[in-house]
C-alpha cells in the first residue's frame, strides 16, 4: 500500500456501533471506505457521521454493482 501513498489501514467503530470497514491513512488524511456486496445495501449514516466529526470530504463505497450515477461508488478493482 505504501507504493500508492497509503501509510496504514485501520477500521473504525464507535461505542454506539457505528462502523466503517476501512480507514486509509494517507499523510494527514483519513479516507473512509465502506464495502458492500451490492450498492442497495449501502447505509451511509456511519460515513456521514465520520465525515462530519473528522472533517473529511473524501470517501468511497465499494460494491460489485455500484450505481454509476452516484459519486463515490466504485468497483473493487478501481481502488
């Protein structure tokens, strides 16, 4: 991952069970990534909470059938 500028990979969970599958740590940025089998399952409430509380703007939802018209939805091989 360092080849791509990623320093560490973490996960994130709060006491009240909000969670994000992966947090990519890249220099001073935290990039949250939620992984789902399909985009219909995507509940982005945890992502919204993370973005608001950590003042991050970039995030991704990875799914095998992403909704191409929606920004931030990507296929696994696009990471």
